[in-house]
């Protein structure tokens, strides 16, 4: 099976969750990083089902949408549970990661630097702590330190990369220490980073 994962040359969780699952599972794949021109051509050709990346080509056939790609890669690599309930719990975390991304993404389109910073500061003071608290609470109930079950799943990889983006210092207005009050989430971040 030939796998090609397409996403911009940026380590955002939407592609990294699948990329890392494949890597950790020892599954051969090609990581494609389209530039703007290639992205426009892909979009114009209709090969992007929803006009966006990531996509995964499996023997030339396209799978779109982060969750679908992540589940496919997680099943191949052993990072997605076969138990239907546990699988749904993994999906729950992936969907929550999408919710957080959707909350932050409007700030990416703000052109004025001060306005952008102010919008992100508001998120960092109001909505982000609530969502980080949700993740922290889930982890506090897990003896394993992972989101679902006793081992690493695509849920853990997704949240690790999402937290890296949020706390990495690249989003002006969101402090690097935003994870500090969330001890379970911060411990999880460090655990996954060590893997």
C-alpha cells in the first residue's frame, strides 16, 4: 500500500497526528508538503474533496478530513482502539481538538498585529483555560496518564501537538506558560514528548 500524506510544511496537529502515528507504527509513507502553487493546482483539479488539506492518498485514492485520516492511520499503526467505546472516546478527544482549533483560527486572519494579540489574549484569559481544564479533568481520571486506555493513541498525539502549538510561543498573545496550571495536561505533554 502506497501512502502519501499532504499538508503544508508546518507541524500542525491536523497532519502531525497521522504523520506521527504512521512513524511510530513503522508504517512507510511519503510526507508531501505542497507549496502555494501546488495547493492551488490540487484545489483546481478537484482532488481536494473539501478544498483543504490535509489529505491522505492511499494507492492514489484520497481520504480527506483530519479525523478520518487520523483514524485510518491509527488503525494501521495500532494507535486506535478496536473496542467501539474506547474508539469513540478517542474520537471525542480528536473532535475537541478540532473545537479548540476552530476557536483560535479566526485570529489567524486578523491583519493588525495589536488587534490579533488582543483577540488571542482574550482567548487565553477566557475560553482556552476552560478547554484546557476539560482536557486536564479527563486526564485526572485516567490512571495511565493517557486520554484513553493504557497506552498512546491518536488522541494523545493530537493533543500533544495542539498543546505544542498553543504553548509554543508562535501565537502572539497566548503565553508560553498557559499549561502550567493544568498539571495533568502538562505531565501528559511531557510524557508524549518523551516518546
